[in-house]
């Protein structure tokens, strides 16, 4: 991941809005990225600040403390330590993204030799609905998540296309090849190097991190079943896409 937030990333959508009040209990229960943010605030209460490495990343002491407490599916301490002897920030991508995001939103910053949430950042952590309304759209729309894809090309399209397509998928779940077929045509196919593989890193996983999708299944990417969470309906407001009404018609030459 790059060291700074992408000011443009994928285009934001004007036909899908985040509700300001999706429900306090729902966002805490559903959104791993929000819980990670609150866990960072708890660490600051305990230790006053987060130590930094020479490169400006959060240090190992902090990362270990966070992963043992933040309740982030697929990024648990047990799973991470099964493949790493120690944990650096780059071993836990959700935390790497979170540091960059909070810094770019001016909710946290380097202070001396450490990093701290600002006064407004600490206050926001105590208001889950407001925190979610701030962090979730910024995380989705300001990063180019295709930078972190495992293989293949970045998926064509933007959040407007992807969110509306997912909203049309079956209630009982779908696979990413299913989604790719809807978006790109029935010949889209599967596998990490296919359009479905691009959708995994750029679309499905970010939506999982903000609590809008969940996945089941331990097979390969094509066998994972993705489902919209209750937060999807509570947090997102789907409107008709804006259609320009000020187009000047060109006179016919016939």
C-alpha cells in the first residue's frame, strides 16, 4: 500500500449515500474497521501514545496489542501468528490502512516520537454512528483498493456500478464469479487472474472490512459465498443515478 491516501481513488457515487444513523449497536457489531478504530483509542487511553518505527509505522507492541483485542475476522492473533513470529504493521493490512486513513482525515497525527489520535479523533471514537459515517465512505472511496490485488488487472468500473450490482445479487449469497458475470457478462469466468479476482481485492474485501459484506466457505476464491449484512440495508440508501438534464441537443442535419 502506498504511504499516502489516494485523493481520488475510485470515483465516489452520487446515487448511493451512507445513512448518518444506521444504529449504534449495528455498526459496532458489524464493522471490523470501526472496532479497530475504537481499539486504537483504547490503546491510547492505556499507553498515552503509539510508538512508531523509523519508517513511521505503528510499532510491534501496538500491533500485537491491537490484533489481540480488535475482533477483526480473518486478521486474528491466532491466524497471524501462525505464519509470523512477530507482527509488523504491514503484516496486518487493515491497521496499515487505518493509520493512513486516520492521519489523512486529521483524526490522528505524529506527535514527537509517537502517534496519537487528536482530541476530535478520540471524541469520534466514542460515537460509533458518527465514526462509521466518517470512516466507512472515506475508506471505500478515497483509496484505490486495486493496488493491493493479488494478481490480474484492476476491475473495470466504479463504486456506482459495483454497489448497484451487489444490491441486485441474491439474498442468500453469491460468488464473485457470479458478480463478475452480472457486471461484465457471462464470459467473465473465475480465478484470481479473472475479473472476479480483481473484484475480490478492490470491492469485496473493502466492503467486508466496513461491515457491508460477509463471506463463508474455506475453499478458493471462486467457492467463497458473499452475503450482504444487515448493515447494508441500514447504512446504504440507493437512489436513482443522476441523469443530466441540461444537455444541449444538436440540431439534426437531415
